[in-house]
C-alpha cells in the first residue's frame, strides 16, 4: 500500500535521479567536512560591509530549516515532469555539487557567528543549527544553489496545475532561502551569489553536453535491476 502510494508521488524512473542528488550531497558536503577534519585547513572569512545590512534574526531559522521541504517539493515536481528532465536535473545537481566540493577543499571559508542568548523557540533552533552545522563549507552555499536549481527547472515544467503561480511562488521561495542564510548568519553575500552561479553552471553543462543522455541510459538499466523493484 505504502509503495503504491509512493509510486504515485515518485515514478519509478525518478528513483535514481532523485537518489543521486542525495548521494551527491553526502559526497560533496559530508566528505568535505571529513577531509577538513583529518587535514585542517586555514579558512578565510569572506564577510564584507554589505553583510551588515542583514542583522541577526533567529526567526529566519524557520525558513532555513523549511528550505529542506522546499527543495524536496521542487526536485520531486521536476522529476515527475518526465524522465528526460529528471535526468537533466540530476546531472546539473551533480555538476554543481562537484564544483562546491572543489571549492570547499581548495578555498575553505568561515564566518563569525553571533551569540544566541534568547530563550524563544527560534533561539533554541538557532542553537541547534549552530551545534549540528559548523561554520565550514560555506562558499558556494549549497542551500542557495539547490533552491535556485530547483526553481530553474520548475520554469521548464509544463505539467504544473497552476504554472505561473507555482513558478512565481518558487522564485519567491528561493529568495526567502537566500535571505534565511543571511539573517541566520549561516552564510555571507558572496556565498549566495556563488550558489546561484554554480547552479547555473550545472544547468549549462546539463543543457550543452550529452551527460543527461548518458545518465538516462544508466537510469534505463537501473530500472531493470532488483534494487529498483525493491525501492
């Protein structure tokens, strides 16, 4: 019953493309953190004067955590469009995350976090966020790039029930994610711009190369495996 319901939400052809985005997240983000733990690097702070325009506002942590649901909605919606677009998005995502990984290792950055001394729910969540997420792997911002890449491909979806309303809301959602990274002091402005840039680079690679077609062939094979039938 659960599997049938899941298949109505996520078609069988979308399993590998969507799973690959999670695998690439682990490889680009967590692997980089492990390497930094084993081989400590000197990090630079890319904070500029413009970052002072965004004061520390713990309430924005709700949007920061909410972005995970936003990502899921966008990626699943794009994957449901058709197999070709699902594979194209997966390739763009992978390319962007490889670029992020390279920057995390070659140009490690950090920032100075404010003290969280409030007692409200948002202050508690901020302390949790700061505890589970060290100020590393900041440039480019994966938070921003995933939000923007999802929005980029939402604009290519033709099966949306309310096309322009969905696209506008996703665009606004991306901007809200950008702001949440700044108001929570998780990122600085350069991280946001770089996140948008790597997302666009990933989309360009997916558009102008044959990598999506190669991935689609791999996906066709995957759908014939026992693992695919189990998922």
